[in-house]
């Protein structure tokens, strides 16, 4: 359950971050909804983050103590998908290390997204990159 909840938490954090960035850029709700509908997976939403900020997430989180949150997400998401979308009745292993990683990354995700929100969604955050204007 910890793995499922961590993955859902990170996906919700990312959605909230993108919505806040759109609000910061004064993108109207109908346009924002269309954007987010076209970018449904985490991988695509991270591309949208890059388009809206001009910065790759790895660069935005460079040398931050919580930068491994997304690495943990990608490793645990594979296991989450097997549990959530795999064959009914099939057995999949979630180890104690997976559970510990999910709990630690969930705790770090709050700091990670607070940092990102402050840098890219606050009133004094950078405007839309020139390449998007």
C-alpha cells in the first residue's frame, strides 16, 4: 500500500505544481485543462514542466537533498503498475526496502515540491521562457 500511495502522492504533487505554474503564467483554466489532458503521464507532465519553465527537472533539483524523489518514483512505479494493472491473481513482490523507500520518498516529496513551487510558481518566479512566447 505504501508504494501505491507514494506514487499517487507524487503524481498529485506534480499535477498541483503544473496547475500553479499555469496560474502564475496567467493561463486560463480551459487552456490549462487542455494542456494537462494532453500530458497525462508523469513523463509527459515533466516535459510540460520543462516547456513551462525552460528548465529540466534534473537541473531544477540539482544538488538538492530530495532530488532522488523522482528516481525512487520511477523504480517503484514499475512495481506499482504490476500490482495495479497486472494479471488478476498474479503475485508480485514488494520488499521491505521498497516500503522504506516509498515512505522516505513520500516524506521528501513535500520538501521537493515546496522548493519547486517556490521557485516556479511564486509571484517572483520566472515568466514563460522566450522559446514559448
